[in-house]
């Protein structure tokens, strides 16, 4: 089992550069996947007769693939946006289907998968006309999230995600289109791997996607090898070897998320820290960076959209609305169809967006693309949570749903606007309300970099994630309890001496506080023999408090020693890292101080003190190259 601060043996030999594995041919990866099911791939007997208990499917099909293709044995579903010869593509809307003709051929993406050997087994439900991201605005029933049944499945590709998550013996993969996050969000909320590909890499011909400049083909699966197998049928293999030498954690994305979602990024940092040394893992406030470097984006900033990511979200919504209305507004005005409330509300808003008003917004998008291209330079990837929290309840109120949507779209807007590939890795914690996801974003046309990152590290991240979450929740609980242990009570006399030390500290009597903290530690005595010390966390807190007192007295060496002792007892003591960093910075040991502040951020990604101290240290030493760039 991989601990939260360990790197599995498979990655120990990795130097500072992650070497991405490029497979020689589609056949090799396809064979890897379908061989798991056995020769012939297995047959889903009775599939047509079986009821769709999770309400995932719009229509069941049996479109066989090439029996000799490399993906033979893989079964896939498609969102109701892809053409199938002889069938009307409905966009999840009976009104749309009733006014359009059947397709004359399969969409090229569907045809390519069948030519490679995969079988298409059905068309899945979706939010009507793709006008929602909850997955609940479908016609004729909402797809049921199989891993969190009372929670939303996420959309607009809710049926696609539910079909894969809920039918492991029948569906290996689902193909869908992602404009504002439809593939990524539904996959994260249903506990799946998924990729949104580089815009334009996989053709959208034969796919009804109204927001054309934002849309990209994507797919989801339980298995990263199936994600990779699908890619070999749809995306040309790169000519050059790809490598990752730098990981940027998007700290403003983390700020949108709950503690468990933030732990996904913390898990990745802990697992990868030995593979990416000397600044290989850094932090970036992307929204702040883009507001500084993109003047047209800055012109869109206002009191209602104050942060960079929120400005991007607003740009995404306006561009998407204008494109959707441009594509289907004529049909909607002429036919006056009966649609659901969400689709009606969305289209009414979209109809009011003036095309001429988007000139600055579209210029901002071009500036953002150029700025992101400079950051994602072929060796760098971004890490961020896929969603801000576990899937919300089905019965969440309108205000709570709107808050969730706003946060989600701030996390998805980057890839939607820039056309970059994004892959989400599923993360689960048994006591959580539902699944989470960790996303990796690479530069345009570097889809395989995302895929191989997931294949190399996905399983380790998933295994270590529960331990990291548990450690973080325990830390937060200990903070609330003042560092008390739950297992063995600290003697009341020791607690009283600690409390007296805290009182003296607050009164500014620092020498007296030192005495009381020392007496508290002495009174506790040595740990019992033949068992772990049950009071390690408590001792670590007292030592950290004494270190803070020594800082106030200017005894920096003693402060550093106390913090080091505290961290030996509890390596998750954020305050000990911060205080040791402060002691080292005053002593002129700036590189060691930055290392301590970075360690604090690995444990507590939102810690403002650690962020500001790193910026201050960089200013002192002149922003040397070897220091990770936290606030570009």
C-alpha cells in the first residue's frame, strides 16, 4: 500500500523528467484491454431484453465492429449527439428529433471505433439540447448515479457516464462531446476516468454540437487503458517522445474546493515530489496571472466577476450562449417547440446575447490561449480538482445548485476556452458523499501526455487518496480539539500547564510561557514502552507553541530546534513548518525556509501564510530559477 508521503517502487527510478510511454501501435494497446475479458470479448446475452434500471439509455443498439480490429471486445455507448446511419440524432430532445431527418451515415468518430473493432451498444440520454451541467435536465427521467444514488450524475453527458459506471459487464467506454464540462463533470461525479481531447483533434463531423468553437470529443471509462485504447483509434500517435518535467498546481482552483477535493492535489504532490525535484512542482494563481498578462480579459473584470477564473467562466458562458443561439436559434424561433424549463430558460438568455458585444470577449480568449500556450510549453502540465466537491444532492435547492454550477464552470472553463486536453482521474473516500476527481491539463495536441500521466500514476493516486483525506480530517479535528489525542487522554496537570503557557503567551509574558510549556512536556514524562507514543500529536503542538514563543524572544535557533522536534512527532504539523520557516528566514537560510513553506502547502494547499511567505522569500533572493514559481 502506498502511504501518503511515499512514492511507489514503479516511480522511484524516475528522474526529474517523467518519460511518457508512447505505444508502437493501436494493436498493442487494444490487445492489452480486450484480453482481460478473454477470447471473443464475451457476449452481453439478453442485453436488449434487460431493462435500463439506471435510465442511462435513449436507445439500445447492436452495431458490431470489425471482428479483426485491435479494439475487438470493447463495447461503447454514444451520447445522443453522434450520428448513426438510419437514426435521428436527437440531442436529448424529442422536439429536435421530431423535426430532423435520420442520419445518412455514422459519425466519423463512431465509424473509426467500429472499424477498429469496438461494438456500439447504445445511445445514451443527455441534458436536453446540452443546456445544463447537472445531468438532471433530461427528458423522460434522470439517469441514476450508480455510485451515489441520491446525488446528481453531472452533465450534460449524464447517461453516458451512468452507462459506464453502472453496467461494468456491458459497457467499457462511452463517447460524448464536451463544451463546458459535460464529459469531465459527469465522469468525476460517477467515479470514472475521462478525457476531453484537444479541440479539433477528433473530428466533430456527424456530431450535433451547437457550441462548435468550444466543443471537443471526449470519452470515459473505468479503466485508463481503455481511455488509451480509444485514443489510438481516434488520435494519431505523436511523432516525438513526450515528457513532463514540470507540474503546476493551480492554487486559485483549489481555493474553490472543499477540503476533500483539495486533498486530491495534495496526494499528487506527495506522490510526485521525488519524481519532480528542484522546482518540478510549483504553484500558480492562474487567474491572477491571466488578468495581469491579458488586457482584454482584465477589461471584463468587475465586482460580480472579481477573480480571473470567474471572469473566464463569464466569458465561456457568453461565447457558448451566442454560438448555441446562432446554431439552433432559427429552429427554436420557427418551430416554437415544447422544451423543459432548463432548456427554455437557457435559450431565452442566449437569444439576448448580441454578437457585436462579444468582440472584446473573443479577443480575451485569444490572449488567454496565447498565455496558456506559453505556460503549457510541451513539458508542463496543470493539476487541479475536476469538481469543487462531491456530487450535490438531487434535491438541492436552486441557490445551492447555482453556487455549485458557478464553481464547477470556473474549473472547467480553462480547457473549454483554450482547447487544451484535460483528463480526470477518479478519487474516492468511503465516508465522502460521492466521488471526486483530479484533473491534469496539458498543452494543445498533447493528449497522450495526459493519458500516460493517468496510466502511470492513476492507480497510486487512487490508493493513497483515502489516507491523505483521513490524515487531513484528523488534523482539522486535532486543531479543533487543541491538539488533544482521542486514544489516550493527556493528564489534566499537563493540560493545565499548557493552558497556562498559552495564557502567558497571549499576555506577552514570553519567558513565563517558555517555562510553562517546558513544565508541561516534563510532567508528561517519557512515552510508555513497547507501544507507539499515544501523545505524539499533543507533544508536537506544545513544542510548536514553544517555538512560536522563542520566535517572539528572538531565540531563533531554539525555535528551529523545537519545530524540528515537533515535526519528528507529527510530520503533518503545518504550524511547525511555518514557524521553522520563519526562524530559518530570519537567520538568512532562505532556501530552507522556502522548503518549509512548500511542505506546509503540500499539507494545507489553501494556507495563505505559506503562500505569502514564499512570495516574500522570492523577493528577497531575487526570484532565483531554482525556486518554484508560486505566483507568476
